[in-house]
């Protein structure tokens, strides 16, 4: 998924936050969706949101990823990155 997006494909990435967003919206998928049934349900929901919003799949995916889960202030992320480099 990441490689295809890097190559310019307009698709979504099923990160843990995107899956959490889908499940929170009522999409009946597993915590780690790998079955064809779960992947089809995720695709259908992402397609619906893209149609409704007029946004690309990439944007819908990013909005999902950033709308739920742990979000940190930029300063905290910078501190976390510098701690990893020091180690």
C-alpha cells in the first residue's frame, strides 16, 4: 500500500488508525483486516467517503488516520524524534 501510494496511485493505507476510524464509523471489519470480506468492506466505505466528499482516496485516508488515535503536538513529535536519534 505504501509503495503504490509512493508511486502515485490514489489509494488508502490500512494503518491501525485508519482501521480504527473505519470501525468507529460502523464498518464491521476485524482489528487486523486481512480477509477478502474485510478488505472489500473497507474499500466500499472508503469509496463512499471519497464520493461523498469529492476528495481523493489519499486525502480520505489521511483524514481518517489523523482524526482518531494518538495525535501529538509538533513539539512533542520533534522531541520524540531527537530522543530516538540520541539513542
